[in-house]
């Protein structure tokens, strides 16, 4: 990693370096696409995603913070964990998160790109999924407590049908299966609907107004929004880069006892 970049990251340490969170540079998902059990896994993942018994104390599911009717975000500055403690970061949308590739340094644009979380610290949705379940200020489980809870679920037969009996042989395999199912759910079209007016216009189903066409020309041209809000998957536009841009957001002194979040700078090796 070039020294100059690290310097820049630390010099501007008080301003959070964040990612545009809605798109991959080339739209290639980091996760495997062809899996004969994908649909069953996604169905199990959907149940797990909404299961409020998986937090400690019980009462919070993934959907409590990633609300389906709010683009899988929650509209709050930061959300509260299962034990009511305030979090330290804003809940991102999960829409189009499946298009993030692994976290890496890209020489061609001399920046970090990819990864899940605001600092890219998880490479895949599966790796990410255990984060909130085991995070003390989110769903608050230990690995053992979570595994015990999973063994008690009324739908353990679904785990068995997909992953076989051996999934219950160890806590690790059970946790990995849980992460795998949550990932499969987050890979479905529910999380990549492409149903905006823009998407319909791209498919020739509606016509943009003159004002909207002007906005698009500005976005792609003089206003340079496209410099950061680029990225495609196939022929579909994602309006994000899945990379990291310092847009000089000031730190929120009301969070984390006033200790600034250095974001990406904490995740450079
Ligand atoms: C207490 C609220 C809360 C709960 C519960 C929660 N999340 Fe999150 N989620 C967050 C926050 C906050 C972040 C950003 C954290 C960071 O960057 O360090 C996040 C980040 C993510 C991301 C990364 C998205 C991206 O584009 O970077 C994914 C994926 C995700 N959560 C999925 C889940 C799943 C699956 C569950 C349930 C197992 C879950 N979350 C439960 C608040 C929550
Ligand atoms: C230097 C890179 C850069 C440029 C240029 C840029 N943006 Fe952004 N934009 C960002 C970043 C970073 C965010 C924050 C993403 C986040 O917090 O999820 C953002 C967020 C946004 C959001 C909010 C998205 C959301 O989901 O909340 C909108 C809307 C937006 N930009 C529009 C524009 C427009 C319009 C232009 C051109 C006039 C533009 N941006 C130019 C980097 C840029």
C-alpha cells in the first residue's frame, strides 16, 4: 500500500472516510452464484433474518435495523443494540450490497475498494453476517450462546435438509451454515430490485421527463457525479463505486464518547 495514501488517511483522521455503499466497480459479486440449494438456503436465510429470538436479550433481528420498508436501513443516525446501548455507526442499506467484491487495494485508481461494512473489513456477506450476531452492542451473543440458541430453533429441520445432519456436529459448522443462509437470502433479487424510474427508463418502459434528462446529463457530465457514482453490473447502473472517498464529513462528537471514527484507516494492513 502506498505510503502517501496512509498519510492522507491519518492527516484527515478527524473526518470519517466512508464508502459509497451501493455498488461494485464492475458488479461482480464476491459470492458464488451457482448453488443448487440457493433457493432453500435463501428461504432459511429469510427466516433467520427476521428471527428476533437470535439476539441476547431476545427481541432484535437483522430486520430491526435493516428494515425491508426502509431499503433495509433504519433511518436513524445510529441504531440501538439488543441491550438498548447506542451503536457507533449508521446502519447502511443492504440493497445492492451483494455486488461488493472482496476488500482490496486497486492500483488502477489508487484506492481501496470492495468489502462489507463502512470500512470494508468483511470480504463476503457470509463473513459479515456473524458480525452483528456476535457484536456486544448489536445482537450481543457469544458463539456458544448463539449455537445453543440455534439448536433450539423450531426450524432446525430446515438446517438438516440443506446442510445435512452433520451441521449439528460442531458449533462452528452451525454458525457457518447460519452465515451461509443469511448470505443466500441477501443475494436474492429482494436486495437488488432495479425498480426505480431510472431502471424502467433504461429498459424502455417509461420516458424520463426533460428535467430528468437534463439531470442525467449533468450527473454524467458537468457535475461529475459519475466520478464517484459510477459502477455497473451487466448493463445495469449501480450509482456507486464500492470504493472509499473522503468527502470531509465531520465527526459526530455525540457518538463513541467523542472519539472520532477513523473508518477505513483502521482497516489497512
Ligand atoms: C443493531 C442494529 C443492527 C442489527 C441488529 C444488524 N445490523 Fe447489519 N449493520 C448495522 C450497522 C450499524 C452496520 C455498519 C457497521 C460498520 O460499518 O461497522 C451494519 C452493516 C451490515 C452490512 C454491511 C453492508 C455494507 O454495504 O457494508 C450487512 C451486509 C449487514 N449489516 C447485515 C446484517 C445481518 C445479516 C444482520 C443479522 C444477522 C444484521 N446486519 C443485524 C446495524 C445492524
Ligand atoms: C468525490 C466522490 C463523490 C462525488 C463527486 C459525488 N458524490 Fe455523492 N456521495 C459520495 C459519498 C462518499 C457519499 C456517501 C455515501 C453514503 O454515506 O452512503 C455520497 C452520497 C450521495 C447521496 C446520498 C446517497 C444515499 O444513499 O444516502 C446522493 C443523493 C449523492 N451522493 C448525490 C450526488 C450527486 C448528485 C453528485 C454530483 C453533483 C455527487 N453525489 C457527487 C461521493 C461523491
